C-alpha cells in the first residue's frame, strides 16, 4: 500500500510538471498521511530532510558547482582548445579530435555535460562548419563528448553516488579518470574513421611545434585545477570536501588574476547562480532521503532484495539490469534526480549480490550520462541544438556513431568490472 501511494503520487506529480525535489517530498508526505503502514509523527519529515544533508561529503557539491561556474566563465576554454589543437590539429579531422580532447579537459574543470557542450561548442562549432565539417556530425560529437563531464572528476553526480552508497568519493574520482580516458580514446578512433570515410578537412591553421611550449604554459593554470583536487585527495592532504573548497580558491586566482577574463565584481552573480543550482541539488538529495526512509521503514527495500535474490541473478546480470533501469529513467528525469530516486532501492540489492561499490557507482554514472544523450529529455542534445540551431533529429543522426562508441565502452565496463576498479586495487 505504501509503495503504491509513493510511486503513483510521485509519477502523477511529475506528469503535472512539479519539480522532482518537490515531487519526492510531497509523495513522501502523502504516504505518511494516507498509508496505514506508516505510523510515525509528522515531525519525522523535517528530521529526515535535514538528516539527508548532514554528511560532510555533501558540502563538496556547492564548492564544485561554484568552482565549475567560475572556471566556465573565466575564459579557460580557449586556452584548452589551443592546447588540444597543438597536439592533434594537423591530422585529417584534427579539429574534431581537438573538440574531443578539449571536452575532456574542460570536463575536468566543470563536471557538467551541458556546460562542456556550450563552452567547447561556442569556441569551435562555427569555425568547424566554415572549414567544411558536416554540421550534424559536429553537433552530434559535441553532445556525446559533453557526456565526459559527469565522468571525469570532479563529478557532482559521483559525489551524490558516494554520499548515498558510502563509496569513497576519491576512489570514484580516480576510476572516473580511467573510464574517461577509455572514452576519449574510442571517440578519437571513431572521429579518425569518419574523418577518412567522409573526407573531413585538415586544419587550415595549426600551432607550429616551436610554439607548443608557449601554448602549454598558457594552459597550465586551467590544468592545475584537477591536479589540485585529485592530488590533494590522494596525497592525503585534503578530503574531497576540502579539495572542493581549494578548487574554488584556485578558480578565482586563475580566472581573475591569471586569465583576467572576469573581475572580482563578476563573482557576485556567479555565486548567486551557483547558489541557486546548489539549492536545487541539495533539496533533491534531502527529499530523496525522506522518500527512501519511508521505503525502508515499511520493509519494501528488504522485500525487493529478497525478490531479486529469489530470481537467482548473477552480479553481472543485475548490473546490466541496473544500467537499463537507470538509462530508461535518465531519458525522462534529470541525472541527480534519477540517482537519488533509484540508488536507495538498487544499492541494497547490489550489496546482497556482492557487487563492488565502485563498479556499481561507475555503471550508474555512465547510465545517467547516456540518458543526457537520449530523447526525449536529452539535455546534452538540447544544449547542442540551442548552440547550433539544428533540429534534434539531425543531431541524433549525427551523434549515432559516437553514441555507439560510448555504448561499446559501457558494455565492456559492465561485463569486465576490473576496468572500473583496477586503478584503486
């Protein structure tokens, strides 16, 4: 009865376009009021909402959001593109290779798929089309390469996964680097194949080898951010939360005093916008804590665990089922919302089957990323469409070979767990 009230009211609220955080909270309140199985004081609502935000690791979210926004608006995308172009710009389809590498580098700063699409796309798209690149291929590559944002650390979605499952956020980050490199490589191979097949142009302007040191030095302030974050964590100097705060400090130094693309007064609207984004994320996390507590309180979680155990699924088949579920939900609901809705249900089942928490977290992260590239929501495609003015259908056709390449890596990770854990074992 409780589960029926929770799920049906949640779905109805989503259909009515109520934001996911409020949908989770209101559905939980309705379950407390209407379900005879929930016999607790209404004050539990406030207690559980606040308990969902009481973990120290949650504090990393606002700092990573702020650091990403500062670096996104701080003029660092151009220096990253110049560095990538210096490395791969001379081969056929070289600017497309530059797009992939630049997206990976920018992803390590912003942690956001849409931000990566818009920042790198606004720098490269018009010039690539003017040089003779197929517009739909460029837009499609942008939407897929933007998916590196939530995989390559710092990743806000990984912070949420670590908070909800108890996984080490640092280990998720380091695994994200390995997976990110694999995805960059397969995207570059796909670009190379299609550059030959469709006769994409070579770059008209490349960086002479003698100028490479100058270009590299210019990019160092931007490249320092992931070094500060991961180096601080793995040298034992900082926790993930402390490293996120240091990322903000370095973001201000790089953007205001080194690149000089923004002024100190420009930080005020950036902080306000970051606060709005953070409030939305944190409320979703808080509401999901209440939602999952009701499921646990009524014994539904244990019933689901027993049901899955009775199906005698292998760990691999369960991971595959998890990936499909997250992908399907990710086609309709924003990524963090999907994570906080499904993780409390699926992680106990994964534990009962002996699934490694890091492998589970990586699979969830990639499933959510694939949802950002898959209609009808497809926020990465919408971002590419707003930038390029192409219709979604054209972008979907253009992204198909790169999307398939992404799926190949994803399948390998599902069936070969060591790919997501070998760096931390």
